[in-house]
């Protein structure tokens, strides 16, 4: 039982000493996760819009590049499957 109490005291000491560093790490991790999610949503939205785009001359080139795997090659590389 004494070992458990000593462990609790050590944990309390470490928490009081390193709490600001721990909390800033948590905040940074959450900010990075939110930023990556927003960026992923924007990339997905752009790809979805390009996939559903009407064949206007500007979009025709982009759709051709997408069909030639210029744009979708990174997706295949990271996911390991072709969509």
C-alpha cells in the first residue's frame, strides 16, 4: 500500500511540475488534428467537384489529367488501390 501512495505522490509532483507542457502538447495535437481534417475535407470537396464538373474547356483538361492518373496517382500510392 505504501508503494501505491508513493506512486500517487510522484504522479502529483510530476503533474504540478509538467502540467503546462502536457497541456500545450494536448492543445497542439488537437489543433493539428483539426487542421488536417479541414484540409482533407477541402481536398475531398475539390476532387468531388472536379469529378462532377460539367465539361467546360477549363475543366476538360483537369478531368483529362485526372483520367490519365496525373492527379489520382498520389491517391493510388497512399491507399494502394485505384478508384
